[in-house]
C-alpha cells in the first residue's frame, strides 16, 4: 500500500543534490515510516525466503516463471504446500519483489521476476505511432491493416498482439 507522508505542510521532500539539503530529513521520514509499518514487523519463514531467493536466481536467464514448471519445482524443493506457496507469492507480490497476478487462471500461471519484461511488452502496444512505429515491418508481415487499427482506433487483433509479443505468453498479456 502507498501512503502520503507529510513534510511539514508539503506532500513531497525537496532535495538539493548539490548542497545535500534535506536528505537527512528524507532519511528520517523513511526510517520512521518503515519502523511504524506493521508489515515490516511481519515474520517470514526461512523456507519462504529460500523459495524467493531461488525464484529470483533465475533472473539472469528468464523474465518469468510458470507455476506448473519452475515455481512448483522450487516450492516442492522447500516443502511448501500449494496453499503456502500462493500465500508466499502474494506476500512477495505485495512487497514488490515479484509480480504475481491472480484475477484469472492465465495470470495465476505466471510469476514475473523481471518487471521490465512487462514494461517492454506493454510498450509495444502503448506507443506513439508517429515516433516509435515502423509501418514497413507490418507491411512485410501482412499486418499493416491490424497495425493501422491499433494505432488509429486503439483496437488490437490477436494476430498483431501475438506478433508484437513474439507469440510469448500472448494470453497472459491479453488478460492483463
């Protein structure tokens, strides 16, 4: 959860990087809020931490892990029950350590360990076509009409989305 922390009458902390003004005040405010956040006092099982560490160790080679693949394998390695692994993933998601969405079965099946992967994929659809789009690439692939529909009316076809996302987890992105 996010909250606004007041700095006297302001809702922000002005920082002067050259003179290092107000940095101590910002540090104190962060420390104060962290110490008073009940979530910071929550005890977490060492097995859960080992589970998280193992999941994140895949970052060098993968952007996401599948529940039926790596996630369940790692959870089993640390003796986490099905219910316990979902609770742990929820906590890690809430703390911003991973992204694990649960609104649909497709979303539940993916654990994102590199958020940049999501940003890059969504950025292929949400963009200024006058600056970032090479229409020739869509002509070469036979998706010119699909691209025009997306960039002119905001309507995306599955074919175009699959192409933009390299046919990698298209259903996951559609469910977002």
